[in-house]
């Protein structure tokens, strides 16, 4: 399993103090079938626990997810700032997921080099470049 985040989500994670381990924990829950919301087209919504708090007071994340393959964190928000994503946003996420899942490993490596994606390592540290 490889886990990535786009540049927007990486900034969000750093700002909110989300650790790489918190993101991995989120994906490991999905890997055992604990998906908070299956939104279709390879898009899921998962809760991420706030540091020092639980998932219910934490963050919501939109993840492009393929079981036992790849996961891409692409958007995050706190429930206090917004309840959910709009239908038009969901449609855009579904189209983007289809595109992202078509990328080869070489294409993903190029996007990482260009700063558009970061690989999330399982080191428990904050997200960083």
C-alpha cells in the first residue's frame, strides 16, 4: 500500500498538525473495511483523529482509495467549518480519482518531483517535504 497527499492536503495537514501516522491509521482502518463513507468512483470520506482528541472532534478527509494499492488524501476539513462537500464537488473528485488512478508509478514520481504530490511515510512525524 502506498499513501500520498496532494500539495493542498499537505499544507492542510501541516497547518493542523496532522502526523503521517494519523494518516496511515486512517488508511489502515479503510484497509480492514472501516470506511466512514463510500462516495463511489474510488472516493471515500474518512475521519482523522485530532491530536489529543478523538475522531468525532477531528477532521474529515476526502481520499481517493484503491484497496491494497494506493490512497491519495486530496481534501480535508473540520466539521466545525463545514458539514460536507457539495454534489458538484463530489463529481469533480470522482473524475479526478479516475485520472489519478490511471497514473503509472513513473508519472506519480514525476508529480512528486514537481511538488504536486507527497508520499506519506509511516514514520509518525508531521507531514513534510
